[in-house]
């Protein structure tokens, strides 16, 4: 029987940086000229989810973040670090 070395693996660290806050989600939706219901349909989610993002009760995570980035790029909407610097001025 082969012995396995019992070396510890480094702990996985999860990247918890979320680019999409309530203001950015609402700004993207407004930029696109959509209601919450229309925006939710575009993303394949519920209107209630969009409302919760915009109210700050929840933050988009995982696949929703990727999808928001794709939609924002197609709509010509600035997000991420560029959007932060623009909104500060």
C-alpha cells in the first residue's frame, strides 16, 4: 500500500469583492431604459431580485455578476473602477 504524504493544502480564499452595488445595478437598468420587470426578464431573474439588489438588501453574486458585466458591456455602460471615479466627480 502506497503511503500518502499528509501535507496540508493551502486554504482556499474566496474573492469577496463585488463590483455591483445597489447604485450601479439601478444605474445600468436606467441606462438601458428598462423597468425592473423588463430588466429582470433580460437577466433571466425575478423582478423581486432586481428590487432587492437596488434596495441594497442583497448583492449580485456568482453568475449574476458575470451576466451583469456582459449586459453592461453590450449596453456601453461603464462599471467597475471607472464607474466609481465617474460617480465621485
